[in-house]
């Protein structure tokens, strides 16, 4: 993903997740960076779009706020992740039916019980 791609592609592109890891025992606020996520950039889609949710390892996560280049969201605490200690994809779903995937971008880290 680069600036030239952003200018020529009207589809949403998510490209990073910060932070990239967290314990499954706690809720985490994350930021997903990208471009054309609301369709407000140079290449506008025919209909406006919004991110509706993002999914990590089968877990639906909430969108708190968003712009064309940034999505702020919340990953809920989960009892037991499907893929602990393994990088998993983050898939962002949009109102126009499109999905953008950031491959191997989240790690359910487990610091151990205390």
C-alpha cells in the first residue's frame, strides 16, 4: 500500500493495527490505519461507505470512530482465543460490502496469570 495506490484505487485499504498485541483477558483500544476507508479521498466510490465492524480471529470488534485514514475501535476481552500466541488477520468490513484485510497483524499475547 502506498500513496500512488491510494490515488488509483477507490476501494478501502487498511494497512496497520496499533498496538499489534494484547492479552485476551482485557478489552483493548486499537487504531487501524489505512486510506479510502470512508471513500472521502481523491477516488470516491459511487456511494459513501463506513466501516461497520472489524473481526479478529472470529471476534467481532466495535468501531468507536473513523475517518478516511483512521479507524478507532475496541477489541473485547475473550475467554479463550482460537489462536493464542499466533499472529492473526484483522478484517475490516464496510457498509458497501467490501472488506479489507491486514494479514497477520494481531497477537493474542498471554503474559500468564498472576
